[in-house]
C-alpha cells in the first residue's frame, strides 16, 4: 500500500526512505505547502495507507488554567512541523486529507499529553490528536510521553525510534477522545522495503 513520510529536519538524523513518498521539510517550509503536498501525493495513488510524521513535539512548563509556570514541562501543544507548526490553531488545514489518508502516525514527543490543568485548552494534546483525526478523517497514533530515538551521526543509517515510550493512543473520527493501544509495535517507522508493502 502507498505510504509517505514527512520529516522535519530539525529532528536530527537521516530520513527513513522505505516509503512510496519522502518529504523533508525545514523551519521555512509553510504548513500549507506540507498539507497540500501530502494531499497531492495521496491523490496520485488514490490514497495513502500510512502517513508517518517525524518532528519535535511542542512542550512547555505552562499551567494554562491559571496562567502560571510550573516546574515540569508537559507536551500537548502540537507539532514543530514546518514554519508555523501544526497546532489546534491551524489543524483544520488537514481537511484536505479527507478520504486520502487512512492512518497518521506521529513520531514526536508527548503529542498526546494532557496535563490535567490544560484539559480543554490549546495545550490539550489528546484534544489536538482528536481534532487531527476529525479534520483529516484518518486514524491517528500518538504517544503521551517524551520519545527517544537513535541517530547515526555519520548518516549511515536512518533514525531508529525503537520501542515506544509510555502509553500510545489511537484517535479516530469515531473516537476522538482516543483509546490506549495495547501493542503499538506495528506502527513503528518502516525499516525495509518489505514492511512498506
């Protein structure tokens, strides 16, 4: 099945290339360009089975319910993807993906994190993932915790995320609140041509 990876190059390391389409973006790539390119590539193949997005997740030490700073940083503020990022403020742009993408896997730190005082605010990661599922019409896979990965500084091997850290959730248009995935291993980064099929 057709697949695509979008790799924001601020996440250092070589891009995995065993995908039908590979897109590298930088801090100057507009989110509209990223979204429209994914839609165009998906239409070329009638639909993408998987869209993997590799980038940093936005984390902050904010308690938005009382406008204070806290000691520990929490995720849930969206994705550092392209110039503007992808957040609750602009996630509706992925409506271009309706009917074109079956599954979106977010390889980013703490995307599905919801620090209790931030529930219902723009720092609610589970809400962000649910909105991403609703606007795109796709299933979305995201982790609650900070993710670690291995990179080879010589560029000889692509980024390797290995096993997921912490709980992983699946969001869908039918279940925008998300459900914990008991075995997230099938959603890992493609490692060879065989798994791209």
